[in-house]
């Protein structure tokens, strides 16, 4: 299953949930609007990979009771410290993701919902948050080592819950229908603040300084994610092939130059001014064409080959649990698979678009996963800042009549990107998905999945 949502500012987050899948191949096709004049001349393939893309992978589970079982065992001193840390981190991580997604979805959909549906959605979110925090705090460990880690996670989740619910209060529609749920949110935020004060989770200086508090919680989030984030060891491929391309190009050029020199010697005779000038011209041509020949030969050798490889290392056992090959190419529209063309609905405007393909082939050894986990969550982040620099500044004017008067509206300039994913899993049918991503110079405005 693949989901796409807004992340921060000009970033888009693509999440691939690998449920009990040991091997799969995923390809993403990004269609960049033709009016931006984007291509290799703006950003090379390597620069695109390192500037636009970021990737991380974490353990994931749909068995929400598992970390709680581990917490119960830890409270009875029957669970190793490291396993408790991983289980509690996973529980906190999934709760944080779910809460952020629930509140974000409410902001996105509140304008399209009637009051009854919006109220029901809010009440469900509040009920689930209260229940999850109650379960977390029910099993408090006795070991001082575990207790310190429990306090850090409880502190962060309490603060995150308060912040997300305060954001709901700030953006909640006005009206008497929301009066009860508004009061409920206020009481919950006050209770979480009191919970942190009673347990003295934060110093007085941190409480009084918002910047210090936010930075502390950012560090706490990183500590939560560390035990469940699979370490990646990247490696750029093709170094030896690049050396081979350089050597082949040099050998070919030298062979050509030597042949020309021999013929020139036979034609011009002894070393004369004409011979010297001819030699100078030959070496000048060598310098001109050597790099072009090497680049052409390098592209031909590298075509179709993976450009990067990653090894996945379990953060706890330090054992390799998988590997991944990655491709990134600029493609011509005519070379795209038929299914992708069909989804994009090829027209003249679409044929002018630049197409970037990211292909990922993953092989996981699920038997080496942490005990109890058989799912990973692969997240790709696309940074659109490199595209925003190509967008025109300013806005356009829209004129309209209203009761005989001409009104002038300012309309911001937006560009629509298209993203198509192709997911292949052995033994299953290929799944295609498409999203429309609307972007302006400052942010990702909207993401809409298209169901054809």
C-alpha cells in the first residue's frame, strides 16, 4: 500500500507499507510541467537524487497490543532492557504518526464535512488518544533504567497530544455544535500539562522558553525513532565501470591520434612547421572530443544498470536484514510503459513534461527482523524547492463582474505535478496509483489521488 501526503512546506511524503513482503519492486514516475523547462540541464540525475530525495525505513506493526504486552512483562521485570525500549518506541512512534495524520486529515477535510461528521471525527480522535495514553501509563516499569526511558516517552507523547489538540482548537469551526467538544479538548490539554508538571518532566527554564521546549521535544522524537529506524548503508555503484569508460575513451582517442600522426608523418615528411601545426591541431581535437566521448561511453555502459545500493542493518542486533537497488533516470514520454501512458492520458501538453523515474527493488530477510515484527514502513520525501526556483514570481489578475461593477482578484500562480506509482510484488498483480500534486512557490497546496 502506498500513500502520499504533505509533509512540511515544499515537501511531499510517500509511504510504502511492506506487509509481510520479502521482495518487491516499486517505480515512481514524476511528471514535471513543461512550462518549468526542467531537465538534465537544470539538475543532473545524481543531483536530483541527493537534493530532492530523502529515504528512511522503520519497523511497523498492526498488532497494537504487542508493545503493551511487552510493557506488562517489563513491569514484572521479565523483559530485557533493549527489547522494552524497542517495543515502547514502536508504540510511541505509531501513536505519534496516527495522531498527526488524524489531525492533519481533519484540517484537510473539515471544509467538506457537515458539522455532524466533523464532530464525530473529532470525538473518535479524542477517545482513541485518551485510551492509548491510559494504556501506556497503566504499565509503569519498576526498573530505574526502564523508568527513565518510560518518562522520556510519556513526556513527549503528553506534549505532542497537547500540541495537536491545541492546533485543533485554533482551527476548529465556530459554532454551538462544537461547544462541548471544545471544552473537552481544553480539559484534556490542561490535564496533560498538569500531568507533566506533577511528574516534573521538564525544568522551569524549559517550560518558560518555547524554543528550548520545542528543541527538547525534537530530540525526544529522535530518541523514540532511533530504536525502530533501520540503519541504511548507501553505496554509489559504477565506480569501476566509470574507470573502464575513462580508460576505453582514452585508449580509443590515443589510437586515433597515433594513426593520424603516422599518416601525417608519411604525408608531410620530416618535422616541419606544417607538421608541428598539424600535431597541435590533432591534440586540440583530442582534448575537445575526449571528454564528450567518455561521457557518451559512460552513459551507454550505465544505461539500465542500478546507480545506488543500500544495505539495511537492524539497529539492535547490527545484522543485515535486507538490501535495495535504486535507479533514477530522465525518460522520454514515448519510452514509458503503456499503463503509465494510459494513466497520464497522453496529450500534447503531457508530452512536453519532463519525466523522472525512481525505481526501487527491495529484498528483505523477514526472519532476521525483531521478534514479533514482520512489516517495514519505507518513506520517501520529495523536496520541491528545486522546482519552485523555476516558477515565476508574483500573481495573476482575474477580473469579474458583480452587479455591474468590475472586481479585480489576485490569483497566485500554481503548477500541477503528476505522480504515478507502479508496485510489483511476486505472485500478485501489479498495482498502479496516480496523484495530482499542486505546488506554488512557497508550499505544496494540495495532493489528490486520482481514481480512474
